């Protein structure tokens, strides 16, 4: 088995600036997504995810410009998520140089959008983002549901069933975020990662909760994830991408070093 | 000197054009104009999505005949990428069976379902991510690229070439010997995405730009 597990740093971008802060030694502007993407590329990131969390509509043009600039300088796969609601949004991002788009809320409100998008642009560029939260008690069989609005709004959808449905509708990859773990640094929710990874044929990216390098190993080894996404452990310079790759390789995982 | 990326309506051509612009000062154009394609010094044949759609669009845009002629003429370098590699072969089993350009003998097959690695790990399809490419034969497009270097793949179907001499690189996935780099004469074609394969991908594109077969 020589296919490498992927490490994907995630940039949360608001109005053209990376938020949550990024600390790199020797970087002039720690808020510029283009500089930060270049830095991760130099470090050997396997892909980059650009998450547009811009609230206002007017700033969307800034996002397109940022994606264009990154795509002109960084030659690894680039996924753009946030506010992808219509096929025009996908067309705009692909034209700007994105390789994949990540669909989140729009998939929940209108599942047929995923089908339409996959038919029109191909499954290879359609990532469906799944925000799951555990709803079962400690003494019950584990069950997770899909939540929207940053984990505040329940949808009643079973996460594993939903994952299967999205793949049947044409999702080429799933970006799974545990809303219980996101921002906690307590590690991925291994249970939901394993349940969904075993339920679908397409690759699963684990996200939410990474606090150290053992968490990355566990996401792949125990959770069955094909890729791991993290923001803060890389942004604040706690670990570099090569640190993470070497550590994962030392733990027996196939990595692109 | 113009490098034409053939635009028959399938997929995202901006990435490959941007990557080419990064490695050359030559003019890079995305076009479906037969005269521009004929007049170009080098050609890139991309392809994304289902092969039936790719072949269908090539037909609909009336470029199929031109592409076949250019392949046969062997007058200028052509780089096939992804489905652009698969289309060069005789037939694909995707979409219930699709006849392709038949420039090279061989067929395009599905990886299969429920695949397991030798250590019992479940293997996903599509084959997505960075995998090693073993160089089967020497080629100018391998200049400066290590044997076994990793490239970025996204595909569920792979080429099984009919002639060993047409195979320049192979990748193992799920025990399958996928012929991910093939070519003959002025034609070189890769299953992976050089435009998304970081340094080695850019090196391959630069080698293509400098290639004088």
C-alpha cells in the first residue's frame, strides 16, 4: 500500500484575511491567505482547504481574488468551502482555480444540489462537509446527528445515514467535523470517524479537535480516515507539517515526505 | 510558440494552464478553435469526469477527428492528463463500455469494489491522493524526477496498456498494476494531475515544454 495519507491545513478566511491567527517565523503578514498557503505548500502540505467564513456578500469578490492568487502560486489541490449554494458558486470557484468545493449547509437544505453539482462538475470536485454531534448518552449505542449553524441547530439526520446518502448523490469525498471536538484539542471523535469511514467507499477527511500529533495518528489508524485536517496546531507553529508527517510515518503510516 | 490546452468542454482547465504558465514564458491558450489547435506548437489534452461525457463532448465540439489526426501525424508533442490519458486507448469499461480514440492498444478498467490492502485495510475508490509512480522506461519527461516520486491522483478507472513498450510508469493500488504513464512517439499521457503535484508535477510540465521528440 503506497497511497499516502494526507495532511490538509485549513485556512479560515474572513473578508480576505486568515482569522484564528497564524504564526510563522519570517512571515511578513500573518493574515494574508496567499502567503500562508505558500508557506504550507513549501512545508509539504498535501492539499490546502480554504474556508470562507465571510459574513457579508460583498466580500465574496475578495475570496475569489484570493483563490485566484493562491491557485497561481500553489500547485497542490485546493478546496474552497463556505457559502457554496448554487452551481454558479461552484463554477466561479473552479474558474478561479479551486480544484474542489466543499458543500455544507446547502447539502442539508437541498440534497439535490449535491446531485446536480456532481453531475455537472464531476464527483472528483465535490466534497460534502458533514458536521456531526453525538446525540446518544454514554450508556447507549453511539449515534451522531447532523448539525448546522456551527453545531447549534439540529437537523434530526443520522450522520452515518447522511454520509451514505451524500455519497449516493455523488459526493467524491467527505469532510467530517465533530462538533463536540472542534476547538477542544481533545482529539478527533474516533467513533464517528470510524463509523462513517466504514460506511462509505469514498475518502473521508477527519476534522475537529486536533491538539497533538498522536491525534493525527489515531484519526487514521483508529478512525480509518484517509486524510486529516487541522488548523490551529499548524497555525501557531506548535508543529510544522514536516513534524506531523515524520511522526505519522514513524508510527507506520504511509506519508509523502 | 503556443501551447494549446484543448477545451472540449470537460473539466477545469485553469489549473493546468496556470501551472504551465508557471514553468514557461511561452503563450498558453485554452481553446477549441481547430485552427489554433493546429497552429500550436504543443498540445495538452485534459479530461475530467465520466469518459462517456468526455468522448461525447469531443464529438460534439467536432474535435474528435482533429485530435485523432494530430495523434497520427506525430508532428508535435501532446500531453494527455487524467481522462485525457484514458481516451487514448481503445475502450473503457466505464458507463457500460465506451469506445475511445484507439491511438494505443489497451483498455480502461475499474478498480473494483470492496478492495482490501494486504494488511486488511479498506481501500477507497476513487484512488485519491499522492501515490508513487515507478518509472518503467526512461523518457525525457522523467528528467529530474526520482523513480518512485509521488503524484496526485483522483480516479476510479485506470489504464491497462496492451504493449509494455507504451508503459512509462505504473502505480500499485489494491494490488492492481495501473499503467498511469503511457505514450508513444510525440505523445505522453499521465493519469495523475501534474498541475497539482507540487515540485515533481511542475518538473514534468517543464520537461514537456522542453521536449523535442
